[in-house]
C-alpha cells in the first residue's frame, strides 16, 4: 500500500496521483528545465510525424485510395495523416497558389473585353471581387462542400455503410487528394 508521501502533485492540473503520468491530464510526473535540445527534439518529432503520416497518405491515396479511406474509417489510423490536416495543408497551399498567380490565371479584362453594353461592363468589378473572394476562401469552400458531400453519401449509400462523420472523412481524403492533383497539373496551364 502506498503512503500519501508517495503521491505526486501534478504541475499541470494539481491532481495527486501515483505513477509516471497524471491520469487526469496526461502530464509526465517528472519534468526538467527546458534546454535548446528540447525544442530541437520537439521540432524533429513533429517534422518526422508530419512527414511519415503525410508521405504514407500521399502514397496510399495515389495508389489505393479506396483501400486507404476504408482502412482509416475501420480504425487503422496510426500511419495516416489526419484528414482535416490533409485538407488544411493542401487547401492552404492551393489558396496561396491561386492568389499568388491570380492575374496569370484569370485575366478578367480579357474575359470581359467582348462586353458591349454598359450593364455588362458594370458587373465586371463585382465579378472580379466575387472570384477573388472565392479564391481567398477556397479552403472554407472545400470544408463546406465536404460537409454536404458527407451528408449526401449517407443518403445515397445508406447508414449501414457509412455514418455522416465517416462520409465526411471519406470526402476529406478524396477532395484533398483531388485538389493535390489539380495543384500538380497547375504548371501545365502556363505552357
């Protein structure tokens, strides 16, 4: 039987416990002063996890997308990059590229040069702003469409196959990877 003097007082949540980790918040029982190696080690751990999960997901979504998504939904998630992070990463890169190459992609002046009437010409600034807004908020559009696709997947496939959240995960992977393919094909627009 342990004595009260063996209790560890958690530095994070003030819980008293026995063991190496606080059962309340997960804080390690022993901590030390931070040194430069701690920051370097944490950065290295984050980077290797990021690369390992991302590279595995890229490979699997490129070679066996159905199997990959099915594995994730069935609970085999350790090797996968989290689908929300996958969307945010690829959607963020896509947003940056689309905004950075805005003028090269969509020269609205050329698109609207054949407009004849004043009314047609009057809408040009509105259309420019609307298209620019769409590209600025591209990741949010992807997220919203994924929620809708997830809902319709359940309706079409039935609840026996996937629930709404599983449908969302399916479309997180699919739309993120299709966006990645568009990004890889993006340079060919300029040739």
